[in-house]
């Protein structure tokens, strides 16, 4: 098994296909109790500049179950919130912590932490990527279908951080991905190009026709239309995104065995209807649970607890 000892996870492009596969396999083993690695005495820092329920709690519980401790570094009560440079903060925190997960706005800020801190840095969401989410998503899809390679996943809505990480994650695992967005909200061209470089065995389609995008798909995925930091434009976005709402009409066009995913939190009757998120094809609660198993595997791998 590949382990990522001493590395960082800033984006899924930090992993190769084998490393990602091994991480998912490790997550499944941890979930079903086949392995019980320990990291007694190790400390995970959580530095979150944006709200979080799932990521914060799943990281905390994962670290507790591994025997380690968690310190919540609230930016509003630490000096980073008063403008202490990241380069200084990072060099101090690496002296105390064993591993650090950061949720912030700019991807560059996470990269700066990684440059200055010689401990594993985990991207717990930026404006550009959400790699930990996609680890859990791929674990969920693999549990449901017994494989990843050859499946088709359709993402509907905003070409956002979740869409970007899905593009990379699907490319690395042989999942065909279709991203359907309004023309002005497409994913970043450079990230799509990177995903195309990584994809050896699968297709990537960026389209604006939601109906065509869901036809025959195995996984239907959506996320909020206005991400954290974009709240001011949320009302203006509603009519633009309405054709991309994940509703029962679209679900009927997918494969009969299709599953529905949403990273949560969800806005019911906006990007997804109550009928669909509460429906029999929804796997969102398993998906949320898998955040914990996937991140436990990530921590164990980055700390070198498994060989
Ligand atoms: N999906 C996700 O990252 O949820 P939180 O914002 O609650 O962490
Ligand atoms: N795209 C969303 C994901 C939240 C988990 C956001 O960035 O707010």
C-alpha cells in the first residue's frame, strides 16, 4: 500500500491514481474495523476561516478514534485573524502540531502554509478545491457499485470547488464525468485541462444542457448554487441555475440504479428538491458518514501509521 507519509493534500492532483486507490481501500478497511492504526499523542490542528459542520466534526472524531487530539484554532481568537503573516504562523504551528487541516478562501494561502510548515497540511476546502469531500464521495460510489472505473457521474450546478475536485478525482479513478452548468459558471479551464491530462481511461464533458448530461448517468451530484463567500449574489443566481435543479424529472433520465449525492449543506427546492434528497436513490447520509472514514485514512496515511 502506498502511504503519503509527510506529504500534503492541497488538491487531489497531489495524488496519483494508485495513491488515491490505496487511500480509498484504507478508508474501507478502517470503516469495517479491519485495521485499527493508532496515533496516540499526535495533535491535529483545525484552522477554519469558514463555517463547517461535517468537515470539522468528522476530522475531530477521526483523530479521536485514532487516539490523537484536536486543537481548534479559531481565526477570530488567534493572531492570524489580526493579520499575522501565514509564513510566521505556519513556522510556529509546525513546532506544536503534527498535522494541520485548513479551510479558507484562497488556494494560495494553503500553498503558503505548506511551503512554510514541515508537517502535513490538508485542504479542508478553499474557493478552488474540496479534496476531502471527494475522497468520501468516491468511497460512497465505490461502495454502491463495487467499482469506479467505467461509471458516469454528472455534476449539476455551479462549476465550483466541489466540481473542480470531482473533475480531478473522477479523472484519477476512471469515472466519466459530465459537468453541466450555466455557460457563465463553468469550471476553471486550467483545472479542466489538468483533469484531461490525468484521465487515462475516462471522458470529461463540460456542457450546459442538464437533461443531456444526466442521461444514463450512474451518479447524480449537486451542490449549492452560491458557495461560502458568494452569499451576496445568491438571489441573482436563482433564475440562472433553475434549469440545473436536481429534481425527479432529471433523476428519471439517469440509469435506473443511479444514486444521488450532495456534499451538504443543501438548500432544498433550490439545487435539489426535497423529494430527491429524501428519495430512495439518495445516498447523502452515507456520503456524509464517509467523510470520517476517508479522512481517518488520510490522517493515517499522512502520519505514516500504515505501511
Ligand atoms: N460538505 C462539507 O464540507 O460540509 P461542512 O461545510 O459542514 O464541513
Ligand atoms: N461549494 C460549497 C461547499 C460547501 C461544503 C462552498 O464552498 O460553500
